[in-house]
């Protein structure tokens, strides 16, 4: 049994001091073995226990963990909190303790694969500047929490996130004894935001490539409105393939003293060890909504420097989780997310409300799908239900959509106004890339857009949707060709495999070259699975029409860290929700 005080190990003064420095699907059906932990609050201390709570135990949070990475490509975590006699902050802190105790070794390996050693490859001055930004931002948020969390639901959610993170950090610090652990865990927690922070700090361009995200996403209405699919492929460096599927069931309230439960009490999502968010991002929420994104690049350093500041901004991941929990519909989600825009990890967000969909009935004209795009200083969103209804699909491929004038909402400098959507492509610097390089940087004619437009009509069921989302036939598909040598390019597909591009090739763009990067998963839900917050997940790079990825044969075995990974990534789809079960082709 372990005891945890409800205090953060770094004081405010310490923080200020730190701031100065495919193939055949063969499912594994063996009975899983779980690790259990729960937390009680006794005599002013949090106490962590192994096993499951008994009927007489007054638990605050409990968790279940199953590491099956070598069998299924995933580990699995379920954390639940108990509202009886426990306020929201107690629940959040206990949840962090549970997760830390169950997953600390995995967090350690994930850190070795991602942020640990990152600053050995960059100037320590650059890392110190980014660390200072993160710490000063945390200090400001704590000031705002002290002022507003009792009466403002958004800040109440931010406080709960930080409580959970502080508990997670306390476990990790005690296990691995790292000095000044907060900055390190923040590097892991908000790893996806560091590139944009580096732009705001006017650091050299090579720092921008610390973490550049890409993804493919698709929403598909089946013929006759029989079903509605929401799918996502995460593109990332292959070192990030140490994965966790998570279920958080937290009995939070809209305010500390309120009896009103948040709509997003329970969330299932794809994630990574040590992250309290998805980062892919892909969320299935008890409000009936699914939220996902693909990254859109900000190439305008000036607007980053002007708008991304440590005092006045809340980092994107925190705003996402606040919106996921507080919003009851797509419009509320956009409004919550738009608070205190950081201009970091800029994405196209797609939020879909399954409550507005009835199988075999006509789609509504509004309130089903909202699309939002963020840049430093600007957030633009619009209800695109009619477009989904007319086109029967929506695709997203790391290119901003708002290139032409469309009436919608623009959040600029904190004020929501009616405005024409002609901003994002220009603001982000995307138009300059279009002018210089052409269609590859346009929303409608980038290669993945053409592939989705051609092939979405082939989707008839879950099996064909999975096939499309795992699609990469670059050797034969003319849409996967580029002005490169060789012309066939494995990055120009729905499910990228940049490792297959020849090392000695000649490429027009760096991102089309040979590297340990590509689509590392696939997630998919529909109108049936959403009822119990489940989704289908496949781990690892696609191997439907291309070779299986194997670390020992890929040429990156010694140069790219991959602690905890299996050697071979060839896994079938599984359904994740309250448990894990195989997905079969005939489902």
C-alpha cells in the first residue's frame, strides 16, 4: 500500500526557478490477465492498493490494466472514479494515482522513445526556452484556476486535468526519481504542441520538426443512410507505436459545488502511456459525440509569435478535454474549445453527434457535423451537416479547408463574430505553398483527397471501410505518384508507409522521403458501437497491399528508439469499449 499526499511535489517558487533555466485477420482469443489498483482517502492521505476494492472499501478511483502489445498491438486501461463522498478534485487526483501505478513502466519506455534525449539533439538554449514557456503557462493557469474555477466550468475542467496530471507525476517521480519531473512530463503530455511553441519563440526551423503530425480522417454515410462511420488513421513517427486504448469514467460535475454532471462523463480514446488525452486525436464520448482531428500546419511564424504566449493561452490538449467533458452538442464543443486559443497543435477538428443520426432515415440539415480549424489568433468553424448529406462523406488530410468564402463563425481575439471563411489558408501561409507547389497543398486536389473522392463509393460495410482506411497500393495507384525518383511514393496514400520509400531516392519534398513515419493505426466507430462507447482499432502500419513492418528488417532498428515494441506489426482489428474482443470480417 502506498500513501500519497494531495500536494504537488514542485512548489510555485521551484517552478519559477526552473523557468529560468492486413493480410489475414487472426484474432488472439486467450483470456486476458489484468492488473488492478484502487485508491482510498484515509486520514488526509491518498492510499494506493493493489487488486480490486472490496464491498466495504471506500474507494475514490479504481483501474484495470492489460498490456497485450505483443499479442494485439495495444495495451488497455480503464479508470473509474467514485463520486460518493469524493469531490471532483479528489476523483481527479485519485485517477492520476491509479493510472500512474498501473502504467509507470510503460510511461518510462514511452519517454525513452519520445522526449527523453530530444534535447541532446537540439541546443540546450532552445529546450530551456520551451521549458520556460511551459512552466510560465502553468503558473498563469494556476492563477486563473484560483480566481475562476469555483464559478467557471471551463476552468474547473482545466483544474481537474492538472490535478490528475500532478498525481500521475507524483507516482512517476517516486518510481524513477527524476529531478524536476514536471517539465519532462509536460514535454510528453504536450509533445504535439512543441513545434508550434518553438515557432512562437522564433526558434530555428530545424526545431519545428521535433514533432510534425499528420493523419487521415473520414466520415462516411452508407447508401440509404443505413449507417454512419467515423474513422481515423494516426500518422506519426514509428517510435510512437507504444500505445494504450483508454476508458475514463469520471463522475465530474460542471462546477465544484454543482450537482449537475458533465455530459462527457465517460470517454474512450486512443492514446499513449502517460498522456491524459489522445493526441491522435480520436474520442468517443458519453454525450453521443465523436471528436477527431487531422493536423494543419501553420507556416506563418509571425502570427505564432504574436498570439502564442504563455500568459493568456491554454494549450490545445487541455481545451480539447474540457470541451469533451462540458459539451452536450457540437456547437457547445466548438465554443468551449475556442476559449483561450493557444495556436498550438493546429488542427482541423471534426465533431459529430450521433444523437442526430437515425439509421435508414434522412439526415438532418444541421447539428450533425461541425468542422473547426485553428490557427494562432483565429478559430473558424461551421456546421457542415448539409455538405455531408449531399456528398455522403467528409475527408480530412492535413490541408485546411477554408480557402474559399463561406459564411460561418470566426473567433478572433476572443470575440465570436459572423464572418466569411476566407482566412485559414491565407493566415497559415498555405496559399503561398499552393502558389509555389500546386495541388499537393490544396484541400480538394491533394492526393488523398482524390483517392477518397474516387473510392468512398466502395464503402458498403465495416470491412470495406477498414479496407479504405488501411489503403496503400502506391506501386499501382496513379494517384500515389509524384515528381520524385522513383515516382511511386508510399507516403501518398490514405495509410502512409514512408519507410517503404527508397533511402537513395530523390524527393521533391522532405516529407515524401524515406523515414520511420507513416500511419500507425486505424480507429472506426458506427451507430451501433457508439451506444456503449466502443470502437474498432488496428495497431501498426498497414500491410494489406504492402510488406509487413518489421523493426529488425526496416533499417531503423539501431537509429530509432522503440522500447517495448514488438518486432513485427501484423495485428487484426479489435473492438475496444468496456472490454476487448476480436472483430471478425463478417461483422
